[in-house]
C-alpha cells in the first residue's frame, strides 16, 4: 500500500495535465455493488452521486457530497475510491492519495483504488511503479478493463504504440460501453498511425457521450503532443 506522502514527494511533470486526462475518468465504471461495505440503503445514495458525476463530471460540490456521505458511511471503500478519482480529476493530488489509501485500508483488493494510485504515480513520472499498480489490479481481477485502459498511457509515453493498441483492444473487449476506454483506444490508434481505426473509436466514444472530445481532437491535430 502506498502512503499519501509518497505521492506528494515529487512534482507532476507537464504531461499530467488535460493532455493525458483521458485516463483519469473511470469513476463512472465503478461497480457500486451490495457487499460488506455497501448496504442496499447507502448504495442508492452513492449511485445518485455517481450518476451526477457521470452527467456533469467531478466538481467541488460533488466532492463535498461524497465527504458528507463518508461521514455517515466511513467504511464504504468504493465511495473512498470515487472520492479519490474526483480529487484526481480536480488536481487535488494529496487528498486523492489519502482517499485511495483509506479505501485500501478497508479493502486491500479494491482494484478501483489500486488503479487510481497507479494514475497518481503516472502523473509523477513514476511509470514503472504505475505499471506495477495496474498489473496488481489485474492479478486481483483479470477482467478489470480500466486497468488495461490505464496501461495505454504508459505504452504511449514509452512510444510503444503497438502495445498501446494491444492494451486498448483488450480493455475494449472487456468493456465496450465505457466512453473513456473507446477514447483511449482511439488515441492509441492515432499514435500507431491507423487513421481509420482512430476515427472509428473516436466516433464510438462520441456516441457513448465522451465528455472530452475537444481534448481528443487536440491530440489528433497535434495541438497536444505525445508526452505533454
């Protein structure tokens, strides 16, 4: 388990901005199931917050709602993971690290929080550690599509575009309804130089209501370069 101080020890490099935010948003894919930490009663409340995030994205208001929820349900590991992802998207890295760490103290095998930690590590340029977190998530759940999709960014940073497509295709096979997964696969095909497949998955992402089509287009037009 990573401590929050380990995430705060290094500044984030330039590519941790909107250019690579394709990888940050997977809160909408969290499975808010009825398990040991999420009862039927609070599941409905958490689903309501997650639905608002899916429609409009993270915001300080959503973060406040999640924090209020967690005051009442502090053992809800998935709620902590959702909070961590919102805080990551809003750039509050220290708070996000703390949220993921809290989730993993409750449930050390929560793949959403493990993958979230991997994203924070990638933002700091700690690519090997980031990849190890994604691989750890897949050891726990080999069908966790978001971990494969997050690995696309590492492969692109390393300029291994064939591997990026491989990860993206595996992710899409596991989950073809997540707009972020389609968008990440589109980016992988862009760097591979496969324009037909790039546009195919760009259109799929748009049809799935992907919220950052402008950022996607900036990558394709060269306004945002690889690794920035």
